[in-house]
C-alpha cells in the first residue's frame, strides 16, 4: 500500500515538474501560443510566435512544425487574396462597353496565372481543409472563366 502511495506521488511530481518546465520555458510557451493561433486561423501571428520559439530553441519540434505549416497556410491565403483581387480587376474591365485586345489579353493572363500558380501550392496532411477547399474553388472559378472567354 505504501508503494502505491509513493508511485502516485512520483507521477504527480513528474507531471507537476513537466508542467512547470513547459510553462516557464519561453520557447515552448511561444510554440504553444503559435499552435493556438494556427488552429484559430490567424496564420500571421502563428508564424510570428513560431519563428520566435524556433529561434529560442531550434530543437523545438512543435515550433518547427507550426512554422512550416504557417508558411504553407500563408501561401494559400495569399493565393486566395490574389484571386479575389484579380476577380475585382476582371469585373472592372468587363464593365467597359467595348473590350479591346489589350483587355482580353489582361484577363487571359490573370486566368492563366491563377490556374498555374495553384499547381505550385503544396498541401500537407496538416494544412487547413478550408484553405484547401477555398483555393480549389478559386482555381475552378478561373478555369471556368478561361473556358468561357477563350
């Protein structure tokens, strides 16, 4: 009976020590914070905190993973933002009564850039599924637009 009590106390001390270490170590504190930001979808803050954590401790695997995943997620976000910007430009161009050859060429180039740049994005198993779906939808919009116009 006494050995069970020692075992319970030992396990409690180990958990308490681990908790104290991870809560007082600034690298792990930043990497935990970056992970929370990543899962909330704030990839900019996740990237910032993961970079700090990784600079403090280059052996921190969580910081490295979140840093890598945040960079990938930022590429997807940039792709979606660029697509929305191009769609706005295309809408502005198409509001003209007469489309010239230069306007058609601009629209064609925007569509080709968006279609081809999607293939350069490299998803991983940890990449947010919503980002993947939104990027795929964006590519499909430009494929459809390209098919209809050219």
